[in-house]
C-alpha cells in the first residue's frame, strides 16, 4: 500500500521476535541467533565479528532475536540488489523507532518509497551536495582547531568526548541553524535513543526530542534563516507547502541520522590510527591521496545497518522471502565481502575503486555522505598537523557500545 | 542558462536548463529526467549516473576526469555492452560540470544503470 506522507498512520506490518515467532517458510537450516549489535562476541570486536560472518554464516540467513527477527544480507552483491530494488524491498515501516501512535509521523525521506521520496531530497540535496558542503570547509576547519586548542598541550585526551563527539555535532548544529549550547544535550538524547537498548528509555528520549524540535520548527517558521530546519519548514515542492507532519518527520530524521554516525566513524578510525602509527605516517606522507584514504577508511569502518520490508515475494540465492518479512543489510559485512574487497580487513589506500556501502546505495543513499567525507578529511588533516604521533593510553581497555551504530565507548589517547 | 538535452534509450529527448557550475547528473535529477540514478550524489562511489556523450560533443566534454572515474566505468562495461557503439563515449554525468561552452550538450542515457 502506498502511504500518504502528509497523513501518517502507524504501519500494520507484523513484527516477529524470538524463537517462537519464526514464519513457517523460513528453513530451519538458515535460522541463526548471532547476537548482532548486542552479543558478547560482537561487542568484543564488532568489525572482526562482521568480517568473520563470511566464514561462519550462509550468505543469507535468518536471525532470531528479542527485538526483530529478520533476514540478514552480508554479500556485497545482495545488498546492492536489495537496496536498489524498492519494488521488492520497501522502506515503508522499516525504521524500528518507537513513536506515539496517537501522534504518528514518518521519518522523511527514509520511510518514503520512490518516486515520492525525490521531492524531499530535492529540498536538501543542494545543501548536502559536494559543492554545497564545500562552503562549510572553512568553518569545519575552524571548529576542529578550536577543539584541538583545548587539549593539544595536555598530552592526552579521551577522544570520543574531546573531539569525536563535539566536532560532528557542532557542524550539524551549524547546518541545521540550531544553537551550539544545545550540543551536549543533543548528544545525550541521541545516546539514549540509539544506544540504550531499552524500549522505555528510547521512548522517553523520543518524547523530549519531539518537544524540542517542534518548538524549534515553530520558531523557524516565524523567523526564517539559512539553516536546514528553516529550509524544510518553508519548503513548498511544486507550490504545495509541506504539512506539519512532513516537516517534523524530515527534521527529526536528519537529527537522528546526522548526529551519531559520523561520531562513531571518527571514534573507530582514531582507535585504529592510535594502534597503527606507521599507517598514520603513510597518511601524512600522501597528502594528495586524501580522498582515496577517506574512502578506504569509510569502507573499513562502516558503522551501521539498513533495514527493509519485503514488498512482494522474492527469491535470492534460492532463499524464498515472503511479503512482510524484514531484511537487514549488514553494511560493514558487505564492505568485507572478500569477493569484492580481497583481504577485506586490510586497510589498503590503493584498492581499485568499488562501490562501498558505508552510505548504502539506491535512492535512499545517505544524503549526508558528502558532509561525512568532508568532516573525516578535515578531521584527519587538522589533527595530524598538530598531533602526528599518538597512542592508546597504556592500560586502557576498549569496549563497544551495543546498538545500531557501532563504535567504541571511549578512546583514551596520549601523545 | 545552458541547455542539456537528455535522450533516453527509446530516443525520447528532454531539454533542461542546467546552470553553469552544476553537473549533468543533478540537472537530470532536479528535473525528473528518468534514466539517471545518481545514487551517491557525485561522490565517485556508485557509477549509477553514466551517460553517453553525443559524438558531436565528445571533444568539448573530453574523457574521464580522474583515475577514479575510469575505475568505476571499468566496472560497468557489461552494462555498456548493450549500448553498442555509443559505449565508447561513456562518462559519469556527475563528473561533467556545465560551462558556457557546453550550452546545447546532448547526452544519451542507458536502458538501465544497474542490474
């Protein structure tokens, strides 16, 4: 059924969870419980765990867990197919966030299938295009150096709170036209929503975020500015203004998508840099190759997953999927597919360019991908200019956050 | 404003104004021209915006702009095979930036951007 974005209603899709709710068409031989994002083996070393799936799992398997049973895709080719064929793999109802059924909204544009999603992308794509984000380059460099000023002389920092967290969130607030003094509050809300692993905490986070953003939208409606919130609030594709529900669903989606992913990406990468000083030197020695370096680091340290709902029965690799089944592309695993990226765990800046899945593909390909690339590039350049040699603080034990955005909890560094 | 004409695989032409500095991929997307996906938005990652520059324009447009564009195009030769002689003029349309000299540009679009 095609949904009406201006008049959202909660989806009536079934959600199966746990071993008692495995649909009869799922072959027992393909059922697994791998503890993705929450299990001990995953949390010990998430990326190694996801790379190993190519040895330990069938190419398509059905994961059973307490949140949502779903087919799992780990082959690069399969994820490309699923993400590029919305007629089989729909986004409607595929985003697992609790929402108030009496004040329901869609996450826009992620929950809108083509062709309707394009009108939303056209509102913000000019800002997030490669040329659009380049306008922010000076500001991002400034923000990176302001943060570095605070700790460069101390000889140590906890990376995630000193740099990994504040940099992307500050840049995000600038783009959105929201005040910088909300920075730490925003991060805490996002952590509760994405990492708490507790439905009650998620619902409470959603409530406070909703209240704040509704007030921010009302303010931008009254006082327009150049920020993204204002741009969405005043958008009128084909002369028709967006409804309040559309505006809210769009703004809150960017909030959720933009706040935590770059943060986790930086944290993963800086941990690796701290453990590999000779590779840091290689990055410093190859300034002209920075774009290829960024792309390879994004492949090696992808942080998230992409969910769909089967829209009509479909067969992949002989596996029958039925309408209503849920499907997850384990994007980091797809980036470790040895058939596409030989020796997948090796960081190799000279790999031939292939489509990476850090930002997914298809019409819902991440709108913030160019911004994320630019932020990572600038973060590397500015940090390495001022702190070219650094290591993990001796004795520090690295642990990972459970949840849908993969990264270490803390990264204590010394130099 | 410079004009670009997109000719789809059935031969249907659509003329679109594309501002100087904008690329040929976005010109299609913003104007609902079918046949270009442009998934990654111009990051040289997806190779889903390929087009075939009309023979009359190949000199002005030139060949692939970078090593990365050449590598990505090498991955879609199988798709190009279906396009016959035109395939020799293949480019990623996100890498063709409009200039006043390209006013009137004609590009042909493939039947599909991916399998």
